[in-house]
């Protein structure tokens, strides 16, 4: 039956979700083709999480080298070579891209390095003109940075270009107050740039607990990052000196050397032939899917950022895996559980959270108990760095069931991953209290919360 078609599965997009789905489907015995117009690995590997985290490591040395002096080290005069870091990061990105490609090839997935479009119910036409057919089609085309449509917007860059800069700009304006804005603000600031974040509202990192957001704001200001709130772009103009003059509502103009747009990401659904195929899209252009990642068209599925459910790599990977197991695994259908997803912002210092925020819990549950620890990490005390961490646990009153944990402080994403297991498992504050602390650590604060 399947031989009616060239492939059992054709995947469009080789990002985290598409690669996982293709590899697992192939392992289940499916004949798989995959098209990718850019590079294998997608946003996360090529121009997102992976290179960003390497820059975060690189940036943090600015503080570590400074702090080292208080620990007795004579570090001499330190200089920073952006081009060296950039090239090392880009080389590693290429290495990982190679590994992803190798994995697909080892599973006999046919990779087409070109754009693909649906041109019939089961037909895909590649940019080269080659036409293939597939029994099932998976849309895994991800999302791209949203750029506000103000005058001169083309003078700005997005996170895509930030990894390829020739030099660290002296003055950077970052538009947006979310993940990418705060992560790149930290990176550029540590590399010595003067950073200004401008956001259309007065809220940073919507969705995170207000105490953590406030703490990040205080620390960021203390580190020298400027913030302008309730500011919307009016326009960007190039000055005679080659700088960028940015005008905005409610604030004076600002002259900078680089404007970075970090104002959300939009699903890549244009030009894929989805209209003609009858695939239903949402208001933001996202592909609408059910719990098994199936669209309204029976044999067309979608996973990852293109569905705009939760724009996180591990979620896309789970969706890809569940799709492949459901359609090709021969067992029960598998739905991804989108609740209690831990996440982190790799700001300086990082934030990590799982479950509900305090205000969310108050609204949804009502009767809650909040425990917290506001402390200075031992390393920061010796270093003379006046930067406090904050851990927060939100519990259901009476049962003590943990509804959410949030933290800001050194290594908080590393600590949160283990704590998230406990929250997902439905453990209580008493379970944490019954666990002996590992001393001296920052993580021990989690079992000593008052
Ligand atoms: P976010 O959704 O995190 O933040 C977008 C920011 O831009 C918000 O401050 C928002 O303001 C503002 N904004 C939205 N639309 C407009 C607009 N039209 N004009 C002006 N400002 C606007 O998006 P990011 O771009 O930072 O990141 C995209 C997604 O990628 C994240 O949501 C996350 O899912 C993922 N990501 C995850 C990371 C991680 O796991 N560490 C790292 C980077 C990205 P307001 O709040 O007022 O709406």
C-alpha cells in the first residue's frame, strides 16, 4: 500500500522536531525523505539555544575574571577577542550540524537541501523541480524573528545575525523584553557594550514570577543595562556618521550602533502550499494541530514552533518523537503532555522556573502558601559581588503540593532540572523538607525554604 508513494513520511524542516520525527520514523521502518532549505539542525542548533549558550559562557568570564581577584588570583590585564569566540562557536555549530546530518543518513533518511512546497494532497515539489510523493507529511518549519514594521526596520538585526557580527557594537539597543532580549542584553553587556532594552509594555519576561522579574531588573540595572518601558518604535535612521538614530514613543531619541529586534517569533507557514492543501492556520499563521500533532487534513501533521504551542526545543523534540511513535510505532497513540514544562532564561544571572507563578496560583487555586529564600551565594560574598539569589516555592494550602518553583541565581537552570522532576511527580513541600541538604550548595536552599 505504502509503495503507492515514494516515501512513507516526508518532513519539511530539519530542526529539532523534524529531525527527531524523521529519525524515529525511520527507525520504526518508514521510508523517510526530508527537505531543509537552510542548514540541518534548525534554529536551536544553528542560530539559537546552542550558539547562544556558548556566548553566555564566554560572556560570563568577564565577571569570573573580575571575581578571581578576590579569590587571590592575579589575572593581569585581560582582553577579549570576539572574532575568536565567534569563530569557535560557529565551528562547533558546524560540528553539531554534521552530527545531526550523520544521524539522519545512518537511518537512511533522504535529505534534500532545498525548499519544499506541497503541490498536491500527497505531492511535494522541491525547489529544483523534483516532485516526490508521500503517504504522510510533517510540517516542521519552525519560526522566524518578528520584526516590527517601523520605518528603517531593515537597519536592525535579529538574533539570526547576532552570531555573525564582525565586532561587538559599542552601543546596542535591544527591542523586546522577553527571552532573547534579556539573554542578549546580558551577553553584550558582559562584552562591554552599552545596552539599552526598550519594550512596548512595562513588563519583562511575561509569564515568569513577578519577584524573579523584579530581581533580574534590579541586577541588570546594577550591571549597567538601561531600560526604557512603554516605548514603541517610531523609526530608525542612519546618521551621517553611520550610527543609528532610533525614535520611539514616550522617550527621547537614542543613538546607537546596532539595533537588535527580539520581539517574538512568527511561525514559518508562508509559501508552503498549506492553503491549497486545506491545512487550517491560526491568527498568527500557526498550524493548528490536535493532541497528536495532526492537522485538520488527515495525513498532514506539524510539530515544533510552527504550531506555536510552546516554543521550546525540548517540547518540539517530544512532539516529533510522539508523532513518529503514533504514526509509525504500531502502538497506542502518544500525546505530548504540555503541562509543568520547566524553562530557563539564560540571563546574567539566569532565571529558571517550573509550574505556576505566585499570581497564577492565586488566580487559579486561591488558597496557597509561598515559601522563599533570598540569599547571597557564597561565591558572590567572597567576590564582593552584591547580587542576591531568590528561590520561591508555591504550594497548595493544606496539602502542601508544590504548584511551582522559580529561581534566579547562579546555575539556577542546572538546579531546576532536578527540582522539576519533583514538581512533575506531584511532590509536596514536606517531601523537600524530608530531604537532607547537601552543604554547602545553593541548591540546598530548596530543602530549607521558610
Ligand atoms: P518573547 O515572547 O520571549 O518576548 C517578546 C517580547 O517582545 C516581549 O517583551 C513582547 O512584549 C515584545 N513584543 C512582542 N510583539 C511585539 C511587537 N509587535 N512590537 C514590539 N514588541 C513586541 O520572544 P523572544 O523573541 O524573546 O523569543 C521567542 C521565543 O523563543 C520565546 O518565547 C521562547 O519560547 C523561545 N526562546 C527560548 C529561550 C530559552 O528557552 N532560554 C531563549 C530564546 C528564545 P510584551 O510582553 O509586552 O508582549
